[in-house]
C-alpha cells in the first residue's frame, strides 16, 4: 500500500469500482479520466483507486493520473479505507463515485473532505439487471444509501440527475453539473461521409438489456415492412451470450439475417461490427442515417454527442440524461412513447420526411459540437477550489 509524501499541491483521491483501462469501461470511466487528467498538475496531485482486474498492473500513471488497483468488487472498499487511513493527513479530498457500486465514504471520511460523484440513479435498471425480489431490494437500498451523501458537494453530468437528487433532499447549490464531451473536433460539414443508399440505422455501445438493443432489432423488423431494405448496424464489443439469448430469436421470428461484418460492405439486415477503432466508429456513425438510443436511463449518452458531431442525428427514448443529449428533441428525435412502436415510428419519420431530417441533422451537429472535453479540467478545478475555500 502506497505511502504518500506531503505536498503543497491539493491532493485528490478518486474512488470507483473500475477505471479507464477496465475491459468493461464505459461512459462513466471516460468522464472520470477526462476530468482527472485535465486538471493543472502543477496545482493538483491526483490518485485514482479501483479494483484490480486480470491483466491490470497494480499501479501506473496515465495522463498525469496515478492509478492504483487493489482487490475485487467486494474488497476494494477495505483497500480504499486502508489507503486513506495511511495517508489521511496528506489527502485533501476524496471523490466517491456512485456507479451502482459505492464506497460509503460518509462512514470513514471527514465531511469537509468528501465529494459525491454520480452520473445517474439506477432505479429502472434494477429491473433489467436483477430478478425479483433482488430488483426490489436494490431499489430500496439505492434510495437509502443516497441519503448518506445528501449534505456533500456533488458532481453529476446532467440536469436530470440533479433534479432527482434535489427531490431526495440534496442542496441544489452544492451540485455541480460537468457535462460529457467528445475527444475529437467536430467534423466540418464538407468532411461528413455520404449517407448509405439504403436506410441504415446504427447502435453504438455495450450489449446490455437496459440499453434496448432488442427493442432496436424489433423496431427494425417493423420498419422493414414498409422499407424492405432498411438495416441496423451494431458497433461495440460483441457479447455472444446476449446475442444468442436475446437477439437471435427476434431475428428468426422476423426473418432477419444476422451478419458479423468481415468487410466494409456487409449485406445483412442486422450487422454486428464488433469492437472497432475510433476512426472506424466515427466513419460508421457518419455513414448511418440515424443512431438508435432506446435506453431506459443514462448519465448522458456520449454516442449521441459523437454521432451529432459527424452529421448524424439520434433517435432516443425520453429517458433521464438522454433527453438532454438531444436537447429535448430539438437536436434529434425523441420517443415520448418508450416502446418498440414509438422507436419504429421515429425511424420511419427519418426515412420519409427529408425536410425534418435535414433540420434535425443540422441541429444535432451544432448542439453536439459545444460539448468538448477541453474545459472539463478547469470546471473540476474551480469546483474543488470552491470546496477548499468553504472550509
């Protein structure tokens, strides 16, 4: 366990159950790394502690952030307590990230040093990740645990999450929204890829039940009744078990051809591209007609912003966090009816109404282009400095 030396810099210990190098890293881990890596290292000293997964080293420095890894999901809390106890005098702030897993810092960190960091409430997601009665227990525990941090300064990523926290007794003045961003410059319009000749929709992200890939496939089947050549591309690390258990039966029932892409011009109705490079991802997003994002809840929805920055609007469910990524429907298509039919109706609108489509495409581009990582470090610095000055 690392013993820290005394420093004149503000020392921050960030805690989460996985980090940017984790095989399962998602939007929360990206947001965390971008925030921590972009602060002024001449003024701040940043440590991040999380679980250690197979293939990960115990300690490494990435973009100026010292990553420490100990234990598993169950034991990492005790590792965090030991590390903090060893370095209590030399740590100024502890950021406790709540992403289903949490570290219960109100039980072992002084109030003036605590910062609570939450992207989204879990709520409905419990219905997709656990069966009865565990889903009910999970919801009840979440509500109870949220009360532990209601007096702490808070970092979150959307107005939706802020509003939900305020309803639970959190102080609005202590909540700082630090938005997500993209790691590339928005493409100039002359560099947008030509759209596919056939109606082509795309999903980008993890194969997870609450994110609605099954709904997207079902919606495609309904759209194909009027537009037989419509198709769906899926990009992201393929989960073969999820495909076999949740998606193949939908394809078989609706006579959809599933294809694993092996070249740049696949012909299947549903095409799995698997994990692709960043450049390839942006190319596929730009070639598609619209990104489908039928998730029940997100912190924000980074793929929506990425798609907008390369000239592609999104069709998203009217869910917390996501609705803001499409500017409440002004910069994309918003499904107020969060069903297969609701998604299919918006997909059909993309195909048959070019006037609306061109307007949504343009709005999505200009709205998404304002969300960049460049200023996120400064926002975190100002927030921590304010916390420091209030002591």
